[in-house]
């Protein structure tokens, strides 16, 4: 693992990816604990009844536990952070020249060669290695998934065999339309671009949620338009960051930037009900949380070893995302009845083992793909 990708990348971006992917893995493992939903009415009162403190130290312990449960249950929000960072990275790399080096055909080729080899390996790992959850049989859907289909037939393939792979189908759609979005951003500027993206995203979400309700998987990511804001927000940020790094960096990591991130994220948390407000939930939580994790990643740079570890995990987060969930579901379903301390110890050990293994696999797959496919 001596590649040290953070030395040629924006270190805090890789740090954000590291935090986000570890949070997602932790969320999938913690989901087996039977605890109240943090946004439900009376959450603290319900948690206090479960905790039953008998002293002021117990009160503090319960308060920390309630905060920890909320943090654990909100791990799925980190998926939106990856959408923001995807838009940011793609645009940041092109904003200086305005054109991909090998044309858009070459750009598509490089994206597919980045995505598919490790994706195929994840399928082979699932077929060959033990200790993975296998809730469904291997059938024709596995072949469809192998070639990138995570959308049709929606109710049978969106979460098939490895639920985390639904995001892969969304990513393919966003990559497909990225050249059109990039040209639009070039021509109309950031303000108009974000207005168009907001209108398209929120209009589509309201239509699919309230006017002509559809399968919730469509809104989650089976169709790219309901998740376009996060990707477009990242594109706009990448464009601005490349054009005026000093100004954007100064605002982003200021107290005003942090306060904005907190406010946007909290408003997003209160958009889960009623249904019409859910139109804005993913966009607000994803945008706000991205700003918050940027601050956390930048603060981690004060501890060089921690920052380096997070950046390295972030640089190889793709492999961990593809491989982790079947193993996590298998192990933690068997550990769910353990006391909370033992449960968390098992989960932490599993995350470390999966992270190291996935990083090693991705590094070798990338090298092989580069050698064979160029």
C-alpha cells in the first residue's frame, strides 16, 4: 500500500471518501441492533427507557449512547457524499482545459475501465468465497448484474445478492449524461446550472413521490434524475474550486461554511416527513453532510497519521464499497445478540479486516487492468 495516492490528489477529498466509506460499512453492520429510529417522536424518551440510568454518570452515558445510535443510523447519508464527490472529481479534472485529453470517447473508455474490472471481481468473489450472506439464488439476474444492469427488472435486481451494488447502476447513468451536464455548466455558468439541476431534480422527485407515486427504488437511484442535485452540486463545486481555489477554500473551511453545512444538514433531517418534504431530503442532507465531512477531513490533517490512513482508505474506497456488504451481513447477523461492547468489537475488527483486504484486491486489480487493458 505504498502508492500514497493522497500526494497527487486533494488530500481532504480522499479523507472525506475514507470517512464516508467507513461510515457506510459501519452502518450496514450496526443495522442489526434493535434500537429506535433517531428521527421518531419521543426518541430520547424511548432510548432513556432502554438505557435506564441510575446516576449522573449513567445519564452522561445514555446521552452519549443516544448520540452514537443516531450517528450509526444516519450512515446511509454518506452515499450522497460519494455522489457529490463524483461530480466534483470529474469536473475538477476537466475544468482547466474544458476537454478530455482523448475526447469524450476516450473519456468514456477510461471511466468504464475504472469501474468494471473491480466490479467484475466483486461478482467472482461472491461466487467463490465463503462467509457471505446469500439470501437469494444465483440465477439469470447474476448475469445481468455482471454486465452492469442493476435496474431492470427493478423489483428483482435493484438489491440482488449484494444490495450495495444499486449505487453502481446510478453511477453508470450519471457518467452517461456527464458530458451533457459539463457542456451545460460551461455555457450557462454555475448559478444557472444549479437552478436547472434543482428544477429538474425537485420537480422529478415531487412528481414521482406525490403526483404519480412509483417504487421508492426509482427515487433512491434506479433513475438518475431524482439524485441529480447531489451530482450537480459536486460539479459546480469542482468547477469553482478549479477556477478560484483560494476564495472557495477560504469560505468552505470558514466558520460560516461550517455553520452553513450544519444548517443545511439539519434542515434535511427534518424533511423525511410529510412526504412532500422528502422531495428535498436527499439533496439537503447530501450537500450539508459533504461540507461537514470536508471540515472533519481537514481537521484530521492535524494528525498526519490519521489523515494519511483516511486518505489511503478513501483512495481505495471503491473496492471496499463493492466487496463489503455480503461479508458484513453474514458476520453481524450472527453477532447481533452479543452485548453492545462485544458487538462493536466484532464490527470494528471486521471493518479493519475488510478494509485491508479490499484495498489489497483493488490495488492488484487496478495494476492488472492497466497492464492488460491500458
